[in-house]
């Protein structure tokens, strides 16, 4: 569905250098994912089924936020302040309408899915953190579902062929945006 450029294999070990920063960033990502789903509701208010799907998605992201914060606390760590996410900011800056915003949301979900898989592999090699793998696996499965949901919603709002025509250019923008971000203890 979404053919993203692969993340370099060394990324996960960089990301795990500061677990408090990584989990804090991810908690804020989940918070912003919930906010994003809710902010899109006004654009789809005429589509009853879509409203429910986005409301459910927002609920899942809010639950992810809670669970990531609980995982932080279980490690004796604390939620740090949110930081600027240059990757999502670069993509959001280029979104011109609701269809663009839905495609951007799908791409961010798909990238999160790809990177959570890399983190799970790296966590398996770290016994002190391996207990995080089931949580990250669960989040990962949800995020790929969310990517599908956003693209399905876009196809309900406008013709699927028009969505697919835009998608190619957005994948190129995503490739540039993810490459421009230095490796750090964050999902992106
Ligand atoms: Fe999530
Ligand atoms: Fe998500």
C-alpha cells in the first residue's frame, strides 16, 4: 500500500540511546495523533461512518498515549516536555487540503509502523527493556491499521484514483522529510 524508503538499520540503536527521550517523544506523538484525528472530524461531518471511524481512531491514540506514559513510569522515568518534530512539521506545511492531510496522516502512521518494528528487533537484544516489545508490537499493529483507515477515508471523500495520483508525490516528500531529520531518540 505505502512503499516507504527503508530506515537505515542502525537507526534503532541510536533511538534507544535515551529511552526516556524516546518514550516521551512517542507519548507526544500519540497525543498529536489523537488530536489530528479529532481535528479532521469537522471535514468529514457529512459522512456518518467516517466520523465514527475517526472517533475510534482518536480513542485508540489516546489509549496509546496513556500506555506509553505508564511504560515510562514503570521504568522510573518521567514524561519530558514536547519538542519540535521537524519531520511531521515539514509534511504538514505542504498539506493544502483535507485529502492532503489524510494522506500525510497515513504516511506518518506507516512510518511509525516501520520504525516500531525496528525498535522491537533492537529491544529483543536488550534484556532490561525487552518487556516493552509486546506493547510496541501492539502499537505497531494499530498504526498500520490507522494508515489504511486514513487512506480509506480519503477515498470516501474523493475519487480513489485522485488519492492514488497524489500519493506518489507525497511518498517522495516523505522520503525527503525523513532523510532530513538527524537520528535522535525519537520515532522520527
Ligand atoms: Fe498510536
Ligand atoms: Fe496511529
